[in-house]
């Protein structure tokens, strides 16, 4: 009898300059531009700098549907300088899923994988920024243990900033 349980997504490390990564980022930026709150002005996309998403300073992942070819989501981490003393801080960037794949728990899976990768690079904290209009994203971050913090950057698209301490691999549940 075939296994009918949902299969987890697959993750593929890729340069941010890869055609598939570029296509997903373009789709993400297009969606945000169309849904960006008018009272906040114009959405300003910023393609990631390739050198910031290469191990051990970062990584960029594409998320694939297990039974299909192609990719349906993306996200990355990059090391940030200027963290408080004794803290190794990585930032989660461009976490996005195609609308047709939302609601499957894959955003949570991608977030957990990015945290795992950051921990593997020595991170003791991960941070991210988002916009309050992204209600599902804010709910995901809060339910995953992120707490609101003061702004750590000047991203013109962001209204909310989050942080989460990372446990070491041996202390992680």
C-alpha cells in the first residue's frame, strides 16, 4: 500500500544568482509590490548580494515540492556584523512560498531549516524583519519562538523586527 502521508519539502542549496533563485525572488518581490500597504509608500525590492549567501557566512535555499520538478519557495541566511558582544547573529532573508503551497507547514519547515543551518555556522541568535501587513508571517515567527525587538536595520519595507536565541545542536530538542 503506498504511503499517503504528506512528504516534507526538499531543500536545495543554490547561489542567489541561479536562474531558479532569481525567478523565485522576482515572484516574491512582485507579490510584495502588489500587496504593499499604500500608506507606507512604494515597495523597494533588493536582490541579495551573492557573496553574503555563501557558506560559512550564509546560504540560500530553494524549496521543492517532493513529487514535482521545480521550486516553489526560497529563503536564506547571512551573517551580520555588529552583534552584541558574545553573540553570533545571522539574519533570515527572503523567506517566501508560492501562494499555491501555503498552508502545508512548509514555511515553518523552511524557517526551521534556516535556523538549523545558522546554528551549524555557529549562530547564537537569528533575526529577521518583516512588515506588519504580512499577518501569516508574523504569526509564524511568533509561534516559532521569535520575539519583537527594536529595529536592527533600516530596511524601508520593514515595520517589525524579530529575534530568536538559538540553542546549540546538543541542547536543541
